[in-house]
C-alpha cells in the first residue's frame, strides 16, 4: 500500500484498531464442541475437512453476492444463474480438452481445472455486465422490483441454458488426479475437497488484500457505507458499482465450477438450489462483509456436517438454527458493516 | 470585491414535488470566506447540495471559475476543485482516520508537508490515526471531515454547519482552524447557524430565507447593524456571546 502510506510526524505509539476476534473463535469452539459428540478423532478430522471444503465452496458462491448487496444495495435473486452458467462454461473447456481430464498427469489435470475456472469467470463476467445493464440498472433503488426483475432474469437465463445445452443433466468428469482421497492413518480427506479449501483460501486472502490494502478496496468499503460521499470526493461510483457487479458474477462463476466438479453433474437449476444457503451465510456474516461471509460459510457447513453425522434428522434445520442463534446474538450479523 | 470564483444566477431547485430554491443569486469571491446564514429550512443545505450536483438545479445557472457546472455530475464538480463537507460529515466510519484522508487524495499519496499542516490544524486526529473513524467523538469527526476536504489543494470548500452540536471549546478550536485556512488563501463558502462563529470568520455574508436570498454584503455591515440582524436572522450577535 505504498501509495497510501502517508504518515503524520506523530508520536511513535499510535493506537491501532481492535480486531473483533469473537466471531472467529466460533469456528474452533464449534469444532471442539462437536469432538466429544462425534467420538472418533479421525472421523472428526474427516468431517471437519469436508465441512471446510463445503464452506469454501459456499463462500466462493456467496462472496460476490455479499459485495453486490453491500455496495449497490441490490437484492440479486438472479445470482444463482451465474453459478449455473459458470458450471456449464466448463463444457467449453471439457469438450475440446476431454483428454486432459483422464490424463495421468497432475499438471494437465490442474491446468484443466484452472482453464475451466478462467473461462467460467470470463463467461460469467460478461453475462454479469449484460445482466447489470439490461436487468438491474433500471431498478436501482427499489428492492421489490429488484427481486421480481432479477428472478425473471434468472428464469430467462436458465431457459437459455436449456436451449444451449439441453434440459437433461450432463455428467462431467472430475480430473483424474483429483479423484480419490488422501488417507493418513484413519483420517480420510477427499483430494478435491482439499483443492477446494486451497482455492477458497486463496480467493479469501486475495479479496481481503484487495479490500484492505488497495485504493479500489478502500473505495468499495467507503461506497458500501456512503456512496454519495464517495462521489463528492470525485470518484465515479457508478463505474465502481458495475465493476463490482461484474466481479461478483465472475466469483459466482468460479464457485459454479467448483460446485460442478463436486457434484459431477450439471443442471440449469444447480445455482438456484444453493441460493438459500448463500443468502443464509451472507445474512449470518453481515450484509456486505467478505470476512463475515467467509466465517458464516464455514460455520454453516461445519454445523451441517457435524449435525448430519450426530443427529441426521436435525441436519435439515441446522442452517436455519445457526442463523437464528447468530442473529439473536448479533442482529446485524457477525461482522456488521456500517451502512448508509 | 475580488473576481467571483463561484456565481449562482437564478437557481431553482425542486426535490420531488417541493420547490425549495426560488431563484438564488449570489457570488463567492476568490480567497475570501463567505458565510451563508439563515433559519432552519431556509434552503442553505439545498444550495450547497445543488452546487455539488447532488441535487440538480431545475433552472438557473451555476458558474465555477468561469465554467458552467449546472448540469455536471458530482464527481466532475469535485474534480473541478470543489470540496464538500456535508452537515452529517459523511465520514466513513468503517475506515480508519488515515484511510479517510488517503481516499480524499485522489491524485496519489498525501503530500507529507500538507499532512503535517493539516494535523497541525487538527492535532487530535494524530492520536486516532489508525483507529476506525467511527470511534471519534462528534467534534473529532467534524475535524476529520474538514481535514479530508483539504487533503489536497482545492479551489473552493463548501462546508455545512461545522459547529453544529459541538461543545463551546470545540467551536473555538474550529474557529481557529478556519482562521488558519482563511489565512492560507482558501476560498470557503460556510453555512453556519452560530452567528458568533459566523461573525468571527466571515468576510462576506449571504442570508437566505424561504429559499431566497434576502441579503448579501460585507459581514462587517451585518455585525454593525443589530436591527438588520434582528430582521434577517431573528436574533442579534449579543444573543450568541
């Protein structure tokens, strides 16, 4: 942040901001709480890694939406279609490069995954730009219209997917090296889930660096709080809005690729199916907070895994239960963002 | 009077169905501090927001340094060299004091000498440099809002009621800061309810009532004329001392 490094010739010991650690402690606390109920430590590790991977995939799918909602105050029910579109975009790569998926080379397998991600992000970024211009821009400022119009956009785009790729589910192969699991003693960790954790962490760290260490990030954070003042400082907030919408769509595309390889089946409604979960995590995290979205995603996924193992009948309501408890504790979410 | 830096001619502003400004005319001379006074609801804030392009003038003309800025967008007006401090201060509370100031310096890093000068005007900000601006008191937030407006050299500062709700000691330090800004040659249009502060600072005064300009002239004339104070503002300077 060298361009932002202005420092006053002030006393050396300047006080720093206090980090709110309490919500972060929820994750290890939850893990420790679950351990005696799960019983076996190896099963606990397996469940935890699986939960972390699921949490990362939810984070990838939700992080764009929380930024769009936080900065632009837009309720985009059409976000799910970017997840589906990202997933289907893998076909553009898997078609001509099918051999890379079955090749006995980890390099080719990972390159295939990287290409799928790049193409999906490109496709969804482009779709996001069109979606913002045609569907969202006319309804800035009206939440009800946003819900109706973005829902309409979602339905239209899902039908376009059907028209392009057919209505039947399409199976896709997981690249060879990402199949199977790492086995360490009694601990089993699926390879693909480990890759999902790594990609999720990279994206999270990247977003944190962007938001906290760059001028663009400062503008986004300031714009979430007071867009009018950002304009009065001479910045064109509309361009920032559009860029964030496009970036949010591209992130959904990335989440869609990870989700597609996890399910190994494509359906046009796969994005919409996870939207309830996506909305739950952005509400838990605090609307507009990327850090909150990250913690919320992991929390929801871990609870679903632990509860699904300990008391399967409760698994269905565990997410709602987590959201209710968090909102009773912190009504604005784990990391509330100051709002206009 | 020197050449006007800002000139409003017959400016009308509507907000929804309401007609707020009714043909506002006044000028702000370069290098001077012009006070915009008036009772609550007189249209002072609307005037500043209209100049900034936050509300569009429905008719009339606003010229800044010879250029017509009436229909220009807010970012364009800011880039032309006008800084705005709203009544609510517009501080980004999630950002640190430092980040608030860094963001205001559009052209790059804040100049070190200028930063030292700004923190000399508002020394309290040094202590909170790396803390979220939301932690500041009302007076400190006001200091930050003004510090942010002057993070880079600007041609004109529009400041809306900077002493509102501040303790007397804070009002005095704010007056000192404005005196220092004035002496550095800044051109300022300052909305103020506190007539004591206004009389201590203003070179010129413009008084509004019901969306119209009812008086403009030298501040010294208004200070000297208690009847005029009573008639225009419903109070006299004595009431503020």
